[in-house]
C-alpha cells in the first residue's frame, strides 16, 4: 500500500509541475512582444538632439549644448543596453539556470547580432543575405 501511495503522490506532484510549466510557457508566448530597450528618457534626449541638429545656424552655446547632449545620449543608450542585457541574463538564470543559454540569446537575437554579422557564415535577414550574394558576385 505504501508504494502505491508514494507513486500516486509523486505522479500528482509531477502532473502539477507540468501544468504549471505549460501555463508559464503559454503566458510567455502570448506576451512575446519585442522588448523596449531604449527608455523614454533616452528617447527624449535623442529627440532634443535632433531638434538642435535641425537648426541651420548654431551659436557657440548651442554647439556646446549639442556636444553635452551627445555625451549624455551615448551614456544613456549604453546604460539602457546594459540594463537589457542584465534582464535577459537574470531571466535565463531564473528560468533555466543557464548562463550559457543567456549568452547565446544575447549573441543571436536582436540588435546584438548585428555586430556579429561579419563573423557568421550565414545570416537570417534578407537584406544582409542579398548584400553578401552581391559582394561575392562582384568579387568574382
């Protein structure tokens, strides 16, 4: 009798775990929208930067302000990307307990993959595929 009760409890626990996992997977797939990497504050900095650039005649003060805005914008973009990387790593460590998976996701998905395009033998984007084909035809 004890063996059947142990098996039954293990079976019910396994069933509960599987159903919870499936529910989490469904929730993840339904909310699988592209994450916003750049914050609103950074977007405002970029907007003010473009406004200053669009003005024809710039005074010395405006050029100095533009220089400072460039520095702030670049710093804010760097912080936003670092925050995004940290979120992805934390999510993968929590969910899958795998740092390797997190680093692979960072290297193959999204904007981080653009820098690695030269290192890869193939690319998934149509434009880059066409460019590579044209470059090979031109070099022949």
